[in-house]
C-alpha cells in the first residue's frame, strides 16, 4: 500500500509517535507499505518553523533530511495533475490549499492519506485512514 502522510502525521511520526494509533504505527513500520510525503508538507513545515509555531533543534534542511531517512519516506514533488485536481474535487471540501493538494495528490496517485484532520476524514471521495487509530 502507498501511504501519503499528512503534514501533522509526518511530524508526529518523527517527534511524538505516541500520538499515532497502533494500527497506524503498524502501517508505517510494515515493509510492504511505501511511505510518501508531499512537497506541500515541506512547505507547511517550513512555514510553521519560520513563524515560530513549530520548533526544531537543528536546521530545517537537517530535520527534513533526517526525518525522511529515519522514517524511510519517499518524497513526492507537486505535479500538474494533482494541482488541477485540487480545485476540481468532487462534492464539498474546505478551502485550505495545502489540504486540497494533499487530498488531490492521494486521489491522483492512488495513495491512502494518513491524517487526523476531521475535515479530510469526513470527505467521502478520497481514500484516507485515521492516524489516531
């Protein structure tokens, strides 16, 4: 299975894995699953660090590189099909552009989005999994 980690799930998995549910931990450690993070999440983490809303003890570049290595994450760049899909999502979806992009990326690539975001979990047109379980 291909898993796309929402930004907070990436942070939790690296910094506070106790916030993740047992089933999510099992998914993340299984060698049969590939773990992906989007460059949208890199942007969100960079914004949080720049605005002093998330503190790290090293440079952002070091944190990104080390967390990706330790969690065995594959990096996924933004692509045009996901960008188009972000504002063509079926039904009603909230306006946060990063969340729209993550949902669209998961849909376009056939990934399961690991998230604890209630608005994303309530969206019926994407394959997602509650990271708290």
